[in-house]
C-alpha cells in the first residue's frame, strides 16, 4: 500500500496523478504546532490551494466522538471552501494528526477519505522528539504517497 504505486491504475483521471504538494512557508510548522497543542487528541484542518501549492491553512475542530483515535472535521471549517473557491482556490489538502500512531493512513482514514482530489497530510507524534509529516492521495481505497515540500 505504501510502495508509491496505484494498485488500480485505471481508476483515476490524469489530474489525480499529482505526486508532489508544496506547502507554503510555515505550514509544516503550523501543522506540527496544532498537533502538539491538541495532544493527546487528533487534530485536523484544511489547506486551500492552487494546483499543487498550498496557499492558506485553516485549523479545524475535531468533532469525532472518539477524538483520540479518529478525526472528523467540523462543518464550519469545511464550509470555508465556499469562500475560497470563489477566489479560485480549491480544498487542496486536509491534514490530521496521529498523536501516538505512524504518519500513514489508518484503515479508517482510507475508508473515510471522501475527498479524492485533496492531499491527505498526516502528522505523527509517535516519536515526541521528532514529529513527522507525510502526504497521501487516497482514491477509492487506494493510497499513493505524495511528496511534501
Ligand atoms: Zn488518521
């Protein structure tokens, strides 16, 4: 699943083959800061972007009933995309944290990935001294890593 290749190459369109996503300066640090602030619960948020470049980050609220092991973005944060889509931006990425788990999608993350055109960024604090960020494209249950820069 994490070998960097699609398992079902015929199930996606060319515009979903993005393999790299550029975070604006400070965005990685902001995701890590949010992750640390929310510990031991998972945190989540969204990144508005243009093509493969993140432009603006919005912290969301995790409204999952089990926030230590799952995340669910609040509707107010998701509704922000109406405003930024008016400015020509898209919901380029969704981030969430794994306070104690690896920086790879959990089975629930894959099953509940409702935004195939958004990069899913996961921040892990499993090693408290060294937070880790990785990006993934999740489409129809298939996972492909997206390089973050
Ligand atoms: Zn997760």
